[in-house]
C-alpha cells in the first residue's frame, strides 16, 4: 500500500485506472520549490481529486533511486517536472528525469515541464546555473561520463517539450 512518501489526493478521490497507479508524479528539487510552488501545486491537484505521488523524504547525496521510486514513476500516467535553479545540481533529480523520459519513450507516459524561475533555454542548452551544475558533475563523474551525457540528453529532451514558465514572485 502507500508509504509515507505517497499521498492520496483526497479521501474521496476516485482511484486511477488499473493501468496506472498514480495520475501524476511530481519531480522537483525540494530545497527550491517544496515549501512554496510544489506544495501549492500538490494542493491544487488534491482539490481536483487527482491521485498524485510526491516524494517528501529527504534524500542523502549519492544514493541511487530506490526501486519503489522507480516503480512510482513507471506507474504514473503523467510526470510533471518542475525545473528550478538547483534542479540540475541534484544527481537524484537527474536520475529521476532520465527514468521519466525512458517511461515517456517506452510506455507513452505524458511529460509536462514547468520552468520555475528558469528559462527553458538554460535547461535545454545547460547554460547559467545548469552549466555550473554540470561543471561539478563532470568532475565528480569523470569516470562515468556516459551518465553525465545521459543527464544532458534528458534535460535537452525535456526542455523541448511544450510546458509553462512560472516566475517566483515572492523573491522578485
């Protein structure tokens, strides 16, 4: 059944079809968006009785994506990716993104990007804060550049999907 990191959209929501366990999987960088944009988005989805997976556990650096998280991604009809300034600095987020795009390409999962206080072109071309994050990844993963290339390709592919840009008005 659901663990503490999954949330029922509301107690009266209808369960998703048997094909998909979740209607939406939220991918986001917690320190950037958890207490503001993502919490509001999750609440809005809950009001519409949309069964959503949102991982609320703090993750240790260097950990691999758990089989349970991979399964949640695979069992979601839609993945909403909230790209933010520090998204690319998280190896966890980048691994998650690669799995999301694998599910899109192999299983037809719908992917919807949200560019939260970042330009889609910075995500696509890995410039600005995304470039800085990849400079560090290239040093940290000099023995596994295939992983870094996979992340870059995933960012480019996701940023080429039509999405929406949102500016952080609280900090602007």
